[in-house]
C-alpha cells in the first residue's frame, strides 16, 4: 500500500538519473483516518466569478506584476498597484507558490 499524508516511513536513498531516489520504502506508522482528514489544509481560494477552488495565476506587464486571474475563467481576482499592500501581496503569492511546490 502507498503511504498517506502524515504516515511515517523509512527508506534507502539510491542515486538516480535526476538525483537521489527513495528505494525500499516501508511504512512504519499509519496516521489514523480521523486525524488524517483534520490535518489537510486547502489554501486555495474561490474564484469571484466561476466559484471554483483556484490558485490564482499572476499576470505581469513590462516585468511588473499587474493582476492575478482565475486559471479556469480568466476573471480578475486581484489587481496590483504601487503601494505597500501590493508588495505584501506579491510576497504572499510567491510564498504560497513555493509552499505548494
């Protein structure tokens, strides 16, 4: 069986074509299903237009962030300007993208 989020595993590291790979993976402790569902977070937002759960896509103009849009319907989620809140928003979006990767 495959490990679920939160399960504890042991494995051996072997070299692969693109870097280290996990080999001989063993699940050492399964997280109970009741706990597993409560630990998962969904940081996506709802599109203001189509109401789908999304991670907004950033659109730039001349190298500067211009707006964020829904990847499904292209509705504008947020626009950016030359203000302090703009820079905070950009940092938050970048941090979110790094976190989900």
